[in-house]
């Protein structure tokens, strides 16, 4: 590959003035160096793709909640683990799917975690197929670094059904 030195990306705009006889009498052009902006945008897009890939391919489900409990992002692992979509569990709807014996444990996560704190709970959730899945759910609040204002809650759900089965087997 032949190199011609540093590359520059230029945004150009121009106007042509045409005289009464149809001939060009003037050309006005403006060129702006947009190399830094294009390079920064390309890097941002690459980083976004990388983070999305990590979130989508993780074995644990990752959810981002807005204040009030509406889910604004969920990784595909949620459906792989629970057979459920985000609309079925947001804004407290998940409680109707929790095993009756685990309601108190699941309710522990219905609070806003303090800054730099996480809360973890383990309970059974009814899978779409009709069986219960043991979930270990950890939540963390996201706060504005400057103002301390609460912004979101991040939840990570992990299927711990095999671990729970082993624990129960050891008890018997």
C-alpha cells in the first residue's frame, strides 16, 4: 500500500455564480478540516459495537432501568435465561412471576441502591416454559458524578439453577 503522508478529511461547500451568458463568472468554496471529528466518531462507533457485543454475548443478562422501573436496555440473555421479554418484568411486573415462597427475597431489590453499593438477591422466577429458574440478581444505582443525582439502575441476572440443585442435593 502506497502512502502519501498524513491523511486529511475535508468537508467542502461551494457555490458557482453564472453570468447572463451562462458562463461561470465566479466560484466560492469553503473547505473545513473535519479529520478529528471523523476519527473520533469512528472510534465511538467501534467502542459502541464492542460494548454491545459484550453485553449481547454475555451469559448473564444485563438490564438498565430508568427511574420508575421502565427498562431502557436489556441484553438478549434475559430471554435465554427466563424465556421472557423486558415488557413482562419491568415496573414491578416481575413479582407476579416470582415463586410465592420467594416474594420477600425478591422485594429486597425494589429499592434504589445507595451510591457505590450493590444489592443481591436470589429467588425463583417462572420461565415461559412453565418451570422455575433460580436467579441471582445484583443491582447497582448509577449516579451523576458531579451532582450525585440518581440516573439509572443496572441489574445483572444470573441463572444459578444448577448451583441451587447441587445445594439441595447436598442437604439431603
